[in-house]
C-alpha cells in the first residue's frame, strides 16, 4: 500500500504504507522484472469510491 492510499492512515486495521523507494529497498537482492504503481481514484469491491495507491512488484531473487 502506498502512502497516498485512502486507507494508509486511520483505517480500522493497522496498515504499513510505504513510498516507492521503501518498496524498492525491500528488493535489493532481487532482479525486478516489472514494477507498477497505481495512484488514482477507483471503486472498492462494494462500489465505494476511494483513492488507491498500490505498488506491485514482480521480481526474481538473485542466486
């Protein structure tokens, strides 16, 4: 979850939002195949509008 997500603060459960560099730092020993950042308004599964900020990574651990 990115820092701009509506649920990054004040959500009913604790969250651990990260910025792009923090996420990339988690993959220091990996080769990143694909990185995608979504930072936009959209609908939840129940149809409510919220701000989505997600960071998706596909990576392979170096041998």
